[in-house]
């Protein structure tokens, strides 16, 4: 049941609103002044707050300002019998969902509440979705090696410094990039990923910078590239060591000037993008072999973060096993399976050449093929690569 708080110094209005809203199947709390209303907000989560403007002590505008701090996602509907257009405008500017004059029009009030409830539900759903996404990309582990990675990521995140993440395939370089984004001032902006190894060299420039209609045979309409899509957020260039030299030159210009041009166009487009790059290659060797630009390397590697292989953090395997069991069983809608200490010990003996990606696949296989409990015998039978 949705919960509404009514803050009004007139008892008759409070009681009338309570009767009406409870008839409409809402749960209603009452407060006779601003201070008591704020106290209730501190202790209870409300879906909507209805607040009178003219009250002794803390008035409605002051309540609204404090609500913006205490419960910024809770819609506040201002009500007043003494207001004018300036009061209404001030309320909306300060973040009120709506403004209704007294005497209250019942239909208008109920419609406003339903609209505010829709907003409140949308905010809740968005929060829950973000939590799920954050959990999906959570960095799990308490080893010294992974702790150093998390500490460096959190330290650099609030800045706009470019970061180059190195490490073998499957170590979790994308997780580090996402953590940097989520902990940054750009967290509300987009996180756009480009797998440079998966895009043919002749298409990488179009993918990154977009193209104008007619720029090439299949360019039937104008298209924005990843740099434009990531504007205001973070662009993650995964496997940047596989990028062509011509594309590297354009990326270097974009980093130097924060300006791009679409393929087939002359228009210069300003972009505000933080670039985080990753590679499984030794870029020093690539530079020596003239396969990677040294000037681009120095632009990208303001901060270097190396993600250790799973074999270098075997003490994290118990936590990773429990984490993936919970995650995968949740995705399959099945009860969580137990794993014995002996099974975990056997997992720690394996040579994890595929790192975290391989480990997760093995846990998923064990969940599917084992009965109620994952044992050491199960690990010996099913954890080896299938042939």
C-alpha cells in the first residue's frame, strides 16, 4: 500500500485529506507543522508528501528545501490557500512535483497524486535496476592483489584522468572500467563500450566517430558514433591494442582537442568524454613493432591499472564461488546450491588460463550438472575443460 504524508497546520484539512485518501486505499500519516513533518520523513519512507505552504515555524518552502536533502526522490505536492503565481513558480523551481490551490479540487488532487505515484514508482524501479546492474558488475575479492586494483580505481574515479587497464583475457578489465565510471562525477552519464578487436578495421572509424549519409556504399543515413553517444559520460575502448593505425590517429586527435568529425563530413563536433582503455597486449612491444602509436599510448596511460590473473589471487576463489552461485541460481530462478569446502579447495588447484570468465563458466556448469550440493568429486568430474 502506498504511503502519503500530509503536512498542514489546519486540523480540518488534515482530517479531510486523511479520510479521502484512506478511502482511495492509501496509507496516510499526518503532521501538524513543518518540523513534525520533517521528523516523520527522517524516520519513514513515503511515496508522496502533501505540504501546506503557509504554516507557523517551518513553512512549506523550507520543508521542501529540506526534503530535497532528506528524500530527494520523494515527490512533494505543495498546497496553499494564500499563494499566487509567484509562489507556485517558486515551489516548482525548488523541486515541487506540483502546486494546488485551496480549496482543493478533489479530482485534480487525486490525478496529481496518481501522476506523482507513477513518478515515485519509476524512480524505485530505476534504483532497483541500477542495483542489479551494479551487482552484476561487482568486483569480488579480498586479496591484496585485487584490493590494490579497487583502491586505485576508486582514487582515480572522481577525476577525469584517462586510465589504461591491462591484464589477460577474462580478468575483469571491464569491471574495473565500470567501477571507475560508477564512482565518478559522470556516473549519471552514459557508459559506452567499444570492443576494438570485434570490429573490422575498415569499420572502426565509422563505429567510433559516426558517418554522414552517403559516406560509403552502405551509409544510407547519418549515424552518430560512440564518441558522440558517450558525450557527458565514459567511453570504454576495450582491446585498444587491436585498433588500426589510422583509427589511432583520429582517436589521438579526439583526445587532444575534444573534437571529432564524422566519416564523410567536415563538421567539427565538440565532445565531452572520459576515455578509459583496456588491452591484453604488451603495448611497449606493439610500439616497438610499429603497430601502436607511442603518442597515443602516453595520452591514454595517465593512470595504469594492471588486473591480476585469477592464478595470482587464488585466495579469492571461495568468495567468487559463493558470489557466482548466488548470481547464477538467481538468474535461473532456482534455490542456491551449496558448495563444500573440499570442492572449493579443488577449484583452487585448477590452472585458470581463462581467468574469471572461465571460472564463472565452470561454476555455471557445476550448478547445472550437480545435484543439491557441489562436492570435490563434482569438481574433479565436471570442472575440467569439456572435450
